[in-house]
C-alpha cells in the first residue's frame, strides 16, 4: 500500500520501477530492472550489465529524468541480492546518484540488515521508517479508504464495535486488517 501511494505522489519526471518479487537472484534483479527500463543488458558479465545500466541512467539524468526503484517484500531478499542492491546504489554520474532505491519490508528486514556482511548496505540507508500499529480511529479511516478504493460509495459499512473488533483482531496491522 505504501509503495502504491508513493508511486502516485512522485513527480512526473520520476520513472518508477516496482519490483514485487524481491526473491530474485543477484543477476535476476539486475535484468528485471533492465527489463523495466526496456534495456537488453549483457547476459555475459554482471560488470558489463552494470556499466550498460549506468550509461542508460546517465542519459535519463541528462534528459531530466530520475529513476526510483521500489522493492516490496524486501525482507525475503537473499543476502547476495541485497549486495547487488548495494552495488546499484553506487551508480552515479560525476556528481549525482542515478538511482534512488526504496526497500519496503517486514521487521525481519531490520534483522537481516543488522548482519555484519550487510554493513555496507546498512551504511548507505539514509532514511528508515517503521509503521506503528493503527489505533481504532485510524483503522476506521483505513477501512473506509479501502472500501472506497474498491468502488463502494454507500454509507459506512462497519459499526464502531466492528472496527474495534477488527483493530483488536489485527493488532492494528494493515496487512491483517
């Protein structure tokens, strides 16, 4: 949900790449990004594919375009794929980063990033946010929002008691609501 809201709110000069299957292997994630950018990256060597991607991103940057990669379910990414994400974060022109990378994940992502082998990636993270469980008032708003997003246009469906029960049963976690 957060990634979709972010995509909708980014300026139009930002090209977004949304990866919903982060369990990709190290080389697969690179080619998935290339596919989203309509690039045919080298299948031979990773270093060549990275260079091709960098050259393409430099051209986009020169054209006033920015690229943001949104990786959902990042907590299930293999560690070597996370290392590839770190290498992608190195892509830059002489003065500017060519990619912004946003990882969305469950709390298990924090535990993975805390591992010593991922220190270099962890050090590159400039912002981190954690969603707290929603309270009853916010659960009511969330339920209404989801109903309207699904096309419902009638009066509120859930009584205050039903919202309280949903809040308690879900622990206020949007995924469970």
